[in-house]
C-alpha cells in the first residue's frame, strides 16, 4: 500500500498497533476539514508493526493526550515536504479532561463543573491517579 | 496559607513539632487558653461524626476561639443542591479556618481551591483522615516515647479502613518499624498500599489471618471494626467475625506494655471487659485527638 508523503502538516509515527484508532478518536480527527490518513498495522523495522497518522494541515494538537495514550509516539512536523521538527513524546505529568474518574465516591461524580485531572504517580508502570480521590485511572 | 488534606503534606519534622506542641498543651493548658482569642473555626460536617467534630470544637474553645458550622448536610444549603465550592466560598467569608468532613473523596481538596482560609480535612469518604493519624501518632509517642523501633499490628478491616492506610503511610517514614497485617483474605490491605508504600519504602511486613499467632510480638495493636456489609456472603462474615474480637483471654499472650489503639467507634470488636486493662489506650487516644487538633489549628492559623 502506497501513501504519498504530505507537504505540510503532522505525522504521528511509531504508534503501538491498536492505539492509532484511539488517538484518532480522542483527538476528534474525523472533524477536521483537511485530509487525514490513519494507517493501521504498517510494517516497522523497530516495532514489527505500528500505526501511523498523517494530517495534511499544520494544526494544534494536544500532545499531552497523545503522550498519555501512547508515550512512545514520534511527532514529525512537516513543512514544504521536509521534517522541520521531531518530538519523542513521554507520558505527561498531568492529563486534563481526557479520562473521567470512575470512582463513584469521587467528588467529580457530583460536582459537574470540576475538571477531571489525573496525575502521573508511577512513570515506570504508567500509573495515573485522580487528583481528587487518588483512584487509579482505568 | 496552608491547609491539611493528606498527612503526607506534613514533613516528619512538622509532625514531630505538632506532637511536641500537643504534649506541651497537655502539660500547660492555661498557657494556650487565649491563643486563638477572636478567631473562628467553622466545622462543616456533611456527614455525621461524634469524636472528630466535637474534638475540633472543644479544641477551638480551649484555645479561646469560637465555633460555627453545621453537623449534617441537611441543615446546610448543600441540601438545596449547593456545590462544595460555593459553600466554601461563602463560609470562608465568615471563619478564619475550616474543618470539613464530606462523604465524597477529594471534596476537601476542591475546598482548598476556593477557600480564603485554611482547610482541614476531617475525613473524606474512604480516602484521607489526617487528624486521626496525628491522633494515633501522638498516642503512640506518648505511650512508647518514640515513633520508631517497634512492631505494630493492624487488625480487622484493612481494605476499607482509611485510618489504617493513613497511619501505614505516616509510619513508613520512620525507621525500624515492623508491621503485621492481621485480616481475613477478603479484607487485606489493598495492593497499592503494599506496592506504593510498604514495598517502595522497604518496610518489613507480613500478612496473617489470626491475631493469636502474632499477639506476643506486638508493641502496638491497632484494632478496626470488621463490618458485615463488606462481605459478599453472610457465611463468610459469620465464619470470620469472632476471630477479630479482642477479649481479655486473647491478651494473655500479649506483652505487658502493649498499647491497644482503636480509631472508634467500636461495635463489638473489642470486648468491654478489655476497657479496664491498663493496656487499653483507645480512650486516651480520644483525649489526645483534642490536643493534637489544638496544635494543628494553631499551626495553620500561624499562632505562636
């Protein structure tokens, strides 16, 4: 399968197989007006298989969301057909309004205006806990 | 401005300082009788409590201050659907410091984001109860003269008991403490407490299912209530409930200087016959709670 390179925009590379769809949905990429390619199970020398997302516009992306879903993603910023900036993401310290606390006893279950904020408490194991009740994110 | 939501917000030096002040209050109460003159404590109890609310109120009165507040959500605008944020914004216009208990976990943390005055977490669901932990630490310090070098047994409901988790995490910062976790399999300490506190801090601990097998080793026995509603079936509850009732007979093999603690209320997990045993310290613990809350109120109000 051949997909032409993009001239301007962003390429999310080295996405773990299966995470591409989640990133696509969470970032609501289907709502963009530009061309977006979601490639699943592409061949990778490093990973065996990987997902890739190509966005043919230089849009603002919430990198914390991507880093939370998949801390191994590489973000390539493309301008005039060349990669002008490359970022290797890490799990962010805080994740805001991406996941909701599932603890029914958490204050966020009743106070609707509160932001759902999760804090990284164990980088090695990728554990996030609710800022309010400290329940583990599921 | 400082609040207290989680015991771990205090350094061990600050905890030691609070316990020293509490001990000084016990020895010289008159020295402190006007320390908070003209100050007001609001006690906002969105769910019932006997000891915690009354000890906060007694603490403020003994410091020469005044108290306002409510003892149940039904007697506040919370019953009309007012948010915690709005209640706190309002009350912090009237009081100099707020002690709050709320059934929802994290509610006191939300309060700190909106308050003009210090917030003390007086219990939020099954989450934190830092002033109970300060009470426990003061009792241990007074009974043992130190906060290190002892074996403590936690007995009963170690899964849902917030006081147990807080005390384990507070004690994990002191040296040479061994912990024995005594509970049925259904009520064992949660994995995250073991992984994120005990294992990370290298605390020596072991889990057992009966009190008898470890009684002789303990310097401190921290009892908690085994609650029937926590069991999935009644047969398991009936099988286990008596195992964790402390009786004078079970204390035969205990050390002569054992200190028996309980956060209270108790139902039947400590037989009333144990109350007369000099090793029973749970009512001393209640009294200590008032003094350590006096020390905490003074610290957060920056009164010297």
